[in-house]
């Protein structure tokens, strides 16, 4: 046994000091938790990018998704210890599997509830992968939480996940809350990344039906448009951390093809990177100019030397015609919604090293123009995925800000 331990230690040392440095790509000095993110990024690049390229060559984008799911499940194989004061079980709500977190005894501090929708590019990540952050939030707030395990792409394309999340939110807010003695005026909708997209889409659909179930929504680096792959946050990737495995434009383009069911080719993915999936009619429409123009971003993000006004490529007629059905649909791109007057109060968290930074900021700006109280929290040192990154100082700050916001919203 002692020899096995020694061999394992030697193996780990070899990996850390001999093999990993060979794959080193310098990260910007401003990134937080740098040592941890270095290791995370290299491992993700080796398995998800280098190996993913090989898998993608033989089995296409669907093969890459299966690999990403396997890698993710492997990464989360070591689970956080379940607190003794917490009941966790699965429940079917409107034919959708949900993970329920129910605090017990003195740890149940109130009759509030959070409906959480996980991210993962609509293709992977399951509720239990967020256990450690959900545990932190419940420990602080003492509230009830359900997390929606919606059906994933590419097996289930848009609008399947939208409809499932909408059904769960509607059923919970009208009926299920009674089973757990939840105050129906103290329900929060929360999601990160693609989950933030699905969360605010569900909030919009509820609003359009005239419902006022939701006390507020918490959106962490939400995906709100999919229309502009040349925004300053995308340019920052190319200028400051190119070739790293931190969420990058090509991964986002592939995810859109998988979610929409469009033809899944590298050629189409590259067209999306050049914004050729968006027609001139949409690009020059009043809605696009009013809410997606880069001038709507904070001045400091567009006044830096590395930012340039993007080159406009000729639209791809076939792809842009297909994508027009999605680009103008608020169930897909919530930022294009025409009326947001009755949306709930909103918290939006964005990170400095995240191609989706501008999605969140522009959506927050649009909500404000409709008179919605919005709290924008910007984490300049954070990367995409920070919320689900244990031992991260930026995650600790983010969770604290979320909890402080919810304490104020739910206890007013």
C-alpha cells in the first residue's frame, strides 16, 4: 500500500512539473485564482480541445458533446459532503426531473424558494454538479431550492428546454409551492450561462401571461443574444487569452448549432464567428441598434486600444435565413423582447474574462430602459464558470453578493 501511495505521488508530481508545463499558455495577469485556473485550463484544453478535436473529426459535434459530458461527470466524481441538515431528492414536476434541496429544523429559516436552472451550453451539466454552490446559498439563506434537469441538446433541440423550464416554473408557482409551505410571493428564478438564458426566458413568458409570481431573477453571465460574435468581450478573448480553453467563440458557435438543430458543420460554425448568421435586415433593425450596439456598453470597455469596430462580413443567405427564425424569437434570444416593463427585479453577474460578459451587460441595460431595477455586479478577475468553481476567491465574492441581494429582496 505504501508503494502505491509513493507511486501515486510520483505520478502527480510528474504530471504537475513535467507534463503540464509543456502545454502552458500564459494567462492574463489580471485573472483571479491564477494558479488554480492554470491547472483547470490546461486539463480542459488537453481533454476537451485537443482530444475533442480528434473526436470531432471522426464523430462530429455530437461526439464532442458526448466527450464533454464524460469529462464533466469525471470532474465531478468527487462530490461534496451532503449536509446532515439537508434533504435532497428528485421530484418529477410536469414530466421534468428536478433536484430538490429542503433544509431541516433550524436550518430552514424562512418560506422562500429558489428555482435554479443549470448552464452548460444547453448540452451538458446537471443539477448535482452545482451541489457545492447550492449548499453555500442554502446555508446562508436557509431557503428551499429546486434545480431543473431539463432535456439537453443535441438530442432535444430548441424549444424543448425552454418549454420544460417554463412548465416547471408555472407548475411550481401555481401548485407545487403549497406542498412545501412556500410563500408564493417569495420565489426567485436563478440560472447561469445557458441556464441564465432559460431562466430569463421563463420569466419573460410568465410576464407575457400576466403573472407576477417571481420576486426577482438572478442571472449569472447569462447568454442573451447569440447574435454578435464580434463584441468587445469576444475581441478580448482573441487579444488576451487566445487558444485557451476558457469558454471560447468556437465552442459557443458549435453550441448554437447543436441547440438550434442547424446543420452542424465547422463551416457553419466559422460563419457564425464572422456574424454571417445574422442578416442585414436584422443587423440594421432598430431593435438591434438600440440594444445590441456596442455604444450601449460602458465606455471603458469600448475605449481601450485593443477594441476595434468589427468588420461587417456579407451574410450567408442560407444560414441567415434559417437563423432569422431564432434571432427574432425572444424565447431564444431574450434581449430582442419588445416589452420588458413587468419583468422582476434583476441581479446580473458578469466576469471580465468571459465572452458572454457583454450579453449580460447589454441585457441589464435594456431592462433598465424599461424601468426594471437592475443590480449589475462585475467581477473583472472572474472567468466563465466561476460560480461553479470551488475554492475560488471570486466565487466566494460572487456567492456573497448573490446572498446579500436575495436577503434584501426577500426580506423587504
